[in-house]
C-alpha cells in the first residue's frame, strides 16, 4: 500500500514533513493548476460581487453574512431585518408583506404607527409577531419565547393596538426590556394546506438531514411553533431534487436557495405551503 498526502502548501521544496513522508515510501502530490481556484480569480469574484451589490444600493453579501447596511447592526440582527433583506432576493419562495418598528417608537408614536399599518395592509388580516434582539441569533434562536398574534383586523385600531401591546408585554414578562426590540407586522398567509418548521440539520444529532416538523390538518400557521400539533419527516441533505416527493420538493428547493444566500449557517425556518403550492417563509 502507498500513502498519498495532498496539501495546499505552496513551498513544495521545503514543506514540513516531506522528509518523513519520503522515509516511509509516501508520495507528495502536487495538484495541477486550476484557473477558477486561483487566488486572483477568487479575489476578483469577491470584488465583482461587492461592486454589483454596492451599485444596487440595497444589499451587500460579504464575510458569509447577509445584511442591509442601513438596518443591520454590526453585532446582531433580528427576525424582521432578516426577512426584510431576504424578501427581494427569493425566487423560489415568498415572504409576506411586512413592516417593523421598535418598542421606543411605539411608545412615542402609537397613532402614527397604527395609521401606517392600516394604510399598508388595508383589507387584510395581519399577524403581529415578536422580533426581539434576543431571537434568531447566530448561536441560538430563542424560538417560541415571545407572543405572536394572528387574525388581527388591519382596519380596527383597537385590535391593532391590543395585539402590539401583547407582543411587547411578552418581552417584559421575560425581563427583556430593550427598547430597541422590534415588533413585526405581516400580512397573514391564507389558504394554508401545510405549515411548520424546517431545520437544515437535525438539531439533536447534528446529522445531515432536513428535519421538518409540520401540520397538514388544521390550516393553522402556528400549531407547530406553539407545540400543539406536529408530524415529522427527515430528508437526507444529499438527495437529488428529482427523488423528493412532489409535495416536499418546492420547500426543499426554497430552503436550498436560502442556504445559498446564508452559507455556512445552520437554519431554523418557519414555513407555510398554500393551496397554490407556493412556499411562504
């Protein structure tokens, strides 16, 4: 048997360990030059990507992170900001219309915010969701810690006010007093035939599966996240799209698109699939 060691080190004449490898009959392999992996090529692609994003004046994808520079703090983002940034980039799924504001803004401008919500979501049911600075971070999600209020009439001032204050109250109950916490308002997804949460790794074993907890019975978009109702399916990450069932294929395609936008991250994604087979994130 012969031991072959591959290395990316470029000082071929004096690499550490060469003498030992030769002494045991090993062989040093120098891979052939591959233009697309040259440092110059990689550097140019990063610069090109940056300049194209800069020209767009909305998004910069850099250092394996996604963010709108006017909204994302250098240390932390939020559920609302992430959805806002992803919304115009997604081709294989949709994010419902949204609006967000901070707790301190609500305290000083309640009437103005309610008026804006009524104008933006006229004639729609809305969901008022938490978007705390302690949710959806890179190292933990804190999913389900705060309230979300569904079926809010977007034309009823009192209903809007009550829902927003319930979400803010859920922050206070958890002793989360940061006035920069956000409240997220979205158009409510209707005609839902399945909803739930998909993890891009099995969270208990870190094994390479898409783990889907879902409800395809109640038409509710919160039965899984609230712990009331759930089925489970695991799909191995390496599977080809053509081998996935027709029902789950659009969801996996949509999640893979998001993974390309947020590389090297393990994701926990709430989703819904409506009667038109559109995936809502």
